[in-house]
C-alpha cells in the first residue's frame, strides 16, 4: 500500500490513497546448478508469500510461541537412548576417501552411544561413537581406527570431530583441540546402507542430545574446525567446498516447522525422524553458537554469488539495502557492496575509490556525497519509485535523491562483495534485503535493528540474506548462493574482535515497534572524556507510570569485561545493568535486550553470545517502578581500559511491554464520535502529544508525513477497542518544518466503513 499526499488549493490537504494489489500467494520454483554464470536460467519455487503480522498484542502472543531467539537458531535433537534419525544412502554420503565427521554432543548418562554410523553390520563404511567412559572412537569398515585421549564429559555440550586423510592419517579433535592421531591407509569401502544418526543397526543408541551434525568429503584442518564449530552452518563453495551433510535440526526461516531434519548442505540428504524430540535452546543467549553472523570479505577475490532469480531481477519499484562495515580501502580500487548486471543494465551499490557511497542504475553511476567510514557499521538503503526517482538513505536518513532511467532487467547473477568486473569489498556485509516495492523512510527506520525473514518482514520483501551461517535466502524463496575465493561467515564466537551488526530478533518482545530507539555512533570510550565515559540520551514523553522496563543495546567493543553500563531515569534513579561481564569464546560484542523477565542471567564466562534477551546485572523494575518516564533518559558507559576501542550503534527503551511506542488508552468511556484532535504543543520541540477518539472497535493507523507526502513515522498500526487515546510523537531525529499526521480507522467486520482525518503540526528546533 502506498500513500501519496498532495497540497491542494486554498491550503487544504487532499490525500489520495492507492492500494497496489498484490497476490497473496506466489508460486515460485528455481533450479540451482553448479557455479553461477552471467546467463543462468531460473524457475520459480513454490512457496507462500506471507503477509507481515500486524503488531497487535493478540497476534504477538501467538507469534511468540514460535519466535524467541536472535533469528530462530537453537534447535537440538534429544535422542534419549532410544530414538534416532536416518538419511537414505546417496552418492554424496557414500564416502570412499577422505572425510570429516563433526557434531556437538551432550551425554546425559554414561554408556556406549553411537553418534553416526553408515555400515549396517557390513565390513564397509564409517562410524563415530562415544564409549562408556566418554572417549570418542572413529572407525571404518567395521574396524576401530582411533580413540581419543580426552573424554567427553556428561551434561556439557562438547564439540567432537574426526578427520581422515585418504591413505594417511586419522585425527580426533575435542572442542577443536587435537586428541589423538593414528596412521592408516584404510579408506572406507562403498556401501548402500543408510546413514544412522544416534544409533547403529544393532540398537545401541546415544543417551543424550546432538546438534550441528556435519559430514565433509575432505579432511578439515584444525583451524577450519576451530573457526566453524560455533556456527550453524549450511553453505556451498569456496571455503565450504566438500560439505555433503549438515543437520542443524532447524528451518531456514521461521514461518515453517522450526524443528526439522532438512540437510542444509544443499545435497538433498534430508533425514527421517525416528522419534527424536526437539530441544529449544533459542530463547536465551547461547553457550555454544554465535547467533548474529555476517559475510566476511577480505577485499581480494572474495565474494558471494547468487544465480539469477526473478525476485531480485529488478525493473520497477524497488528497495535494496544492507548493513556494511568497511575494514579498509584498497588504493585506487572501488568496493562493491551488491551488484547485478553489467555496466549497461541492472543496479549496484558501491564505494568509490575516494571512499564515497555511490550507486549505479544501468550505465549511470552517481555519488551520494556520503563518505563511508572505516571500522564502523553503516546501514545503506536505496529506493526507486514509479517515476524512477532514486533516494539514498544512510542509517535511515535520506542523504540524496535523483531521477534516473528505469532499471533494465537482465539474467546476470547477483554478486555481494564485488561486481562483474571486480571491485572486491574489504570488510563485513550483513542483512542484504531486496524488495520489489518502495519502502518509506519510516519502514526503513522501523526495521533497521530487527533481523527479518519471511514471517516478520513487510509483504513484498522477497529476498533476505541474514548470513547467520546459512547460504540460502531467509525470505520467500530459499535461493542458494555460493561462496567464492576467501569469503567466509564471520564466526564471531571463535574469532577475536569480529564486529557484529546491531541486529536483534525478538518479535515476542515487541521489538522494535514498542521501543523508543535512537541511532547513535558514539565511541567507547568517548574521545577526550575523563574517566573513559560515554553518555547518550533519549527523550521519552507521556507514558503512564512505569511497571516494567526493557533496555536494548547495540555495542561493538574490544572486550566486554571492561564495560560498565548504567541506565539513568529523568528523576535520577539509576541501575547498573552490566559490569565486568565477559563472555566465553571470542564474542566481544553486546547486541541484546536487557529484561528482568528473561530466563538467563549474566554469568561470567558462560555465554558465547548474549544476543536476544538477558537479565541485567541488577534488576531494573524494582528501581524504576512508579517513576514517570517523561523526560531525558541517559545511558552511561564506562570503559575500564583506556586501550580499548568500541562503538555504540543504537539503544532504546520499552515501557510497560508496550507493543507500540507512546500509545495509551486514557479512558474506556465510549465516545460518541470519531475525532482527531490538534496536537499539543504546536509548534513543538521535539515532543508533542496527539489525542484521538474512536466510538467503535477498529483497525487504527496513525502516521506522520513530511511536506512532500513521504511517510516518516508510523505511530499506531493495530486493532483498538473503542475509547480515548493519547499518542506521543518525538521529532528528535527529524529536521525543523511542517509535518502532517493522519488517522485512519477501518471498522471491524467492514471493508468500507471507517474514518479518516489529517492535521498539520510544526516542528521547531
């Protein structure tokens, strides 16, 4: 749906509302073959196009039953000593040379237990099992080849891996550390038996749980095992060549059955579940996996390629966007973020040799005049409307606009991190989204910090690459891309000082619609400050007395253990939410929601990743309950080490678990008419209050537009009962000028009855 606002004669405002009808379902199929070419054909994959779930409390309550995590990773399989899974024999699983077998295992009790077994009693194939004392054994052709020197403890997740170099050496690794080697020239012999997971054919099952079961047809190096072990992995090509089986127990997007047995490797080795039950580890920070990865590119022949698909072959209204972190410049070389088509057709986003953000539509390139920073996450977005007006946004704020020719369709592959002619990107790219409609400034801002897939994004966003270990699109198509050169997932859980984009997935926490959020770029510690302090502020207005408060923070930092974080209310009440905390592994970032009601606490050296929701060090609700939230809130960060470097990208506050910012029902008395009142104060700086009444239940939208008719903020977008309502609007991130706010009410059970009104307000700074 698009809204176009026009100024009319006599100072009156006329609004033409145009609904761009879209089909509810699209049937799409694609056949992906080997490495991309510039003229690969594609078909469409059959899949439902899910509408965006409206932010009503009822719907969010249902939605929260399925979505709890940063994205939705965190499913594991409970084998319980009696259950198992099986994958039919295939050419890729019938390994007769080098291999790597790896997984995470959780032994619930002592005893013999088979992890993987492809032999079925014959003197062929390969096997991996844990013996009664916890030692790991790898075997081939019904013969033990090597037993580990270290044991796997009970009731602790442990990573195990066994490698074999054909005709040479077996090696076992426990948590990435070598635990034995043995020389052998016994390659596994061919067989047609199924791959059994969690048992062998004589019924010796695993007493415990498994996760991230992977098989490769080559021996991984110790460095590869260490780097990938904390990533939920499903990738093809480049550094991931040879991955033939990847059972993660979860789906690539959350509108499907979360717990499943799909093979993520792309080889079609989907398994059958023989009674294995789900273990949901996704509602809390992870002690095993890094939850918010990105695409890691080194600037030298590294990129991600996707065969042509109609969903990103743009030729009309569109939006393309990404989070970008430039690690550095290559002298005399531009750097491409995304690119589709040669110089005479298609589109691209790139950074010029002079370090300026730019774009190309067909044969015309243009600068945005925005200098791209080094060592900092930046969100970039470009929209193209029906009149071919291109608008560029940085962190949700428009930086330029110009009219170009319409994008010319082409059959070329989509490249992320390069163009057809080179221009390799040096740094990290995350959350690439491509949509066949024009996102408004408000929609771009609303989704800046929320990681999305097919179930929670706007209708029409066809393609989303989250790069959270998966090389497939998390949107509506599941389109697979291929790693090229040295391209990798970022692996922040195992690599030191890897930046993490400020994205959180917490739909059941009304993120981000219920949060007063602020985009920031404050250094930690702030340059030139005494005591290594960084202070930032947010203005909140007009909410009722506090009974519950949640805090969102997006920070990259050298070392978590040096950070003290204090939230300060307008009346001076304060809570230290984080101090001297450090995570296990190498994740040096805090991108999370602090919530007293979370089910995980800050415990030193426990978590690889503290994304999603976590309890603060000290409870916030007892301190802030009863306070009036109106006024300036401050977040104070102290860095205990002057040699550290870090940056805060965003933070925000949610009051009383509100599904939307600033709306409150001030009276349940049934009014006798619809009414949209003039905001007060007016003019305002930067906060004003809007009142409206509705005599009947209906679906209510209250939106703010600038003088050109572009939507800048959605204040209400939910079903409301009859009553009187107040909504607070902050123009803190807007420039001075004239704005309009429009109330639309669609009556419940009716597609025609309703109410609409528009009023003008003035922001003066």
